[in-house]
């Protein structure tokens, strides 16, 4: 496991509102890793060993061999991670709750609503490909918690067989069923968290234009696979990485042109981007600033600080970096935009978007 250096951070806000974390109970909630947790959770080393044998290779690569997703992640664990970062309220984003039936994800919303020190807002999963029939799922979510604010139906799909897909098929959001389900979000006053890979940003821009009455936020800056180094056979050469970067920048501009879309400055240390920090020593704050500034600044310059929100994506990004080092780097990278902009990016934009 990574060893992280704790940082004392001079936060630019009185309260950091973290708009993107994932909570789960490995043994107690129905998720893909629950069977492994029940069988081998008595020993962390055995559990990790069996996971490497039984989980698909692309899943292990995406989350990293030392991922923290093989243990519980509850509010107490999140508070321990966030330390001196002045986190007050936070938002939970759907986290793989098993959904064999359309109404199954409502169980996650009910579970979250009952947690001590739980999230201030909940972004749940619903299968928007159900079309207009998804209305009953949205209504059930809202009935389960007054904190219900939006839906994330993941769109991430890549042509490489070595990159993990989270969508059922390519261009999911362009299907009639999905668009009809997406329209239901406006009817139910819910937002949409759009998570895609870098090559899909034009698709997200089209979806946003389809119905501007659905508030939307782009997760993780659009996740350009292989941007910084090889991952899953993508980004193997400097020339290819340059092409990936150009495509990503064009896509960010297209999404930002939809004025009702916001952007999360988060998830940039997932292994899929190719920085490789998950495999070596934890990066220093200065290393993070050097690596991430081009991505962070591109997003801020495209969307404006008033439409950007700093988020942790914990515990997923924890495979690469500690919470406080990540936050310190984000403070430094955003400082040139001024105190008012930092207030927006660390607190006000997220609080306004998620109505908390």
C-alpha cells in the first residue's frame, strides 16, 4: 500500500464542500466485490490475493492493484482521510450497487440516508435506457431520501479491450431510450453527473444540448485515457499522447460551450490517465502541481471558476495520492485565479449545483 505524507494545508475557504466521494460497506451492501468480501474479508492479504485471481484484468488495471476498494469506506474513514482539509459537507456519487432489477439502486439511497454523518446530497444510479419508464425509479429514489439530487448513469466506453467499460455499449447516450430517460430528469428536477472518457466528450456535449433543462456536471474533467502515459495499450507514444490531449481539449471546449454544464476537477489520478503514481512512491505536492496543472487550468479556463468544483473522488484516487496532498496541490493550482474564484471552486459552486 502507498505511504502518504500528511500536509498541513492553508485552505482558502472556511468549509470545503467535497462534491464527489464514494461510500460502501464491503460485506453489508450488494456490490460486485461483496462476494469476495464475505468469503475472504477475514484476512486483507488473502482478500487482495484472491481478488487478483478472480477479478477481470481490466478491472484490476483500472482501479490499481493496491486499490482501497477491497475494504469498507464509510464516513469515519472519509473523515480520517480528509484530515486538515476543512471538509464539511460532501456528496456521495453512486458506487456500483448491484442493479439486477430497475428498482435495486434505490437501496443505496435508503442506505445512505440512514448513515451517521452521511452525505449532504446523493447522486444515485438509475438505468436511463428504460426511457420514460425510469420515472418510477426516480420517484422511488426521491421517496427514500430528501437528499436525493441527481443521477449518474455512467457513459464511459473505450474501444480498447484493455480499458474497463462502464457503459453497456458505445454511444449509449445517443440512443432513443437513453434520451427519453434523460428527459425524465428535468421532469423530476434532478441533475445528471456525466462521466465519460476523453474521446466521448462530443457525445456528452450533444447530450447536454439535447435538453438544457437538465443541470449537468462533467465528472473528472472528462478522463482522457492515456493522456500522460501508456494505459491498456493507449497512449504508447508521445505522438499518440499529443493526439489524445488535442482531442480532449477540443472536447472540453465543446462541453463548456453548453453553459448549463459544470465541471468537476477530480479523478485525475486514476490509473487510466497514465501518470503511473499508483505503481510508485506517492507524489509530492510539487509533482502533482507539475503533472496536473495543464488539465486543471484547461478546465477552469474553459468553464470558468463559477462552473468548476474541486472534488476528491475518494477512495478511488487514494491508490495514487493521499487526500491532503491532493487538496494542497489543488489549492496551489487554483491560487492564481484569486480568492473569490477559490471560494467558488472549493465550496460555492458545489453547494449551489447540488442545492445543499
